[in-house]
């Protein structure tokens, strides 16, 4: 493990991780409820089904961060990234984003796509720093989403 950076290896989540996957996701997203006026989608996800489908990868013992990804025909979809607020600013999110890139490459996919709520303005600063470009904004029910993509070299 890198000095000063919590985490350890990133590994596939297992059934026993489901409660902590939910807890870390809720901790990472709950402060957005008041701002956006609805519960963020990651908090409503079926975490057990995502884990069972092999879509969730976690970091830390205990778990302090995670990604939910899905391989699609022409890209890897980053459905959710969550880092526990207690470890913000310590490189956990960066490691997870690099893992997503590596996973896409390993699957032979040349692009990663994601969307974020337009009211989660922190993400609008973060994703471009990691090579994501804004593709479009569009409403999806009560959610105002910004869609990003990253083309992998």
C-alpha cells in the first residue's frame, strides 16, 4: 500500500460486502439529497444484485470505496463511484478511476462513459481532470444529468 493512502488492493465485492457497499454508498451520496431534491440513484440501487452480477469492486479492509461498472458492447459504463467521506482527499477516488480505465482496457473497450447529476458540481471539476469530456446534458425523470465519456488510448 502506498504510504499515506488508505485502501490496499481493489477486488470484486462478495455477498458479505453488500451491507458495507450500501453504507459507503449512502455515506458518499446522502449529502446530495437536500441539494438535488431527490435521493441519488446510487442510494436506491440493488446492491445485492450488482454484487452478484460481478459489477461491484471495492477497496479497503474495511471497505472505504467502491465502483459499480458494467461492460457494454462499445464501452464500459461507470454506474457509480463512492468514497467514504472520512477518507476524501487521500487518493481513493483516483485509484478507483484508474482501476476503471484498466478494467475497460482489459475488456478490450476503448471508452468509459458515465453520467452525474448537474447539481453535483464537484464532479464537474473532477471528471475533466481525469480525461472525461462532457458529451451532453439531458433530463431523465427528476434527474438533470450530465453525460461524460473518456476515450482510452
